[in-house]
């Protein structure tokens, strides 16, 4: 890959063996699409009192020219299985993306804009509203360029939409003008 793989963890530490597996799987993704320019992996273990069995969550954010590809694999009690399944999903999404790009004129799709309309800071999620009035759920882990705790209702964002289990959700949320937003009261 053109830039290093970034691995981070929340509410846990990652063993060297797990890091090695993540690095290996990330490097193998180039076999399916050689234009990857960024790869960020977040491994998370929920707080003990939130879930029985302490399932792991794995999120992979891939940056390719003109797009972000987000993969979230939820709730598996075995960290290595969660990692493997997340990278299997990433491989499938990359293959789909590569097929879409083949034979087509490259175009840079502009991410849609929206406005934050509701926040639930303790629960770690919120909703954005698109100009056509649709409400879209987002999780704190989807916010990529601004601290979730500092988000405010009314902030303008760009987002990438995907189909979640309960309907549309934002896989990434990027605050517009983050430097100005940091100084909002």
C-alpha cells in the first residue's frame, strides 16, 4: 500500500499476533484493487456491562481515489473471526468497486451534504437530515474528522450512505469546516 496501515483499538489492547494478522490481511487487499491509498482499522471491545460475551467490533476504512469504502463487522466473540470476516467483507467490497470502475469513465462523486438534527451523546449516535428531508442515522465511530463529543445540532456535514440493518445509515460523517466548527459555542 502507498501509506502504512493504521491500526487502533478502543476499550482493549491488541496482541502482536492480532496486529500481525491485520497487517497481513490488509496487505492482501491490494491483490483485489491496487489503488488503495489508505487503510485504517479500528478494533473495539464494548464496555463489559454493555454486552454479554464481550463481542468485538472491527471497522475498516479504505481510501481509494475518489471514494471511501467503509466496512463494519459487528459482534463476534472471537477477535480473530471478527478480523477475518471484516477483511472478507472488505475484499468483496473492493472487488465490487473494481468491477464498477472497469470500463467506465472515472468520475469523482461529490459526497452529499446534510445537517445534524439530533444527537444522543451518552448513547454515541445521532441523526442527520438531507436537503430532501431524509433522516439518516450515524454512530460516533462514523465521524472521521471531528470529536464526536463536540458535535452540535445544526453543523453541516458530508457523508457516505450505506444500507444498515434498520435502514439507511452514514458509514462516514465529515464535518464541513472543522476549524470553524471547533470554535462554535
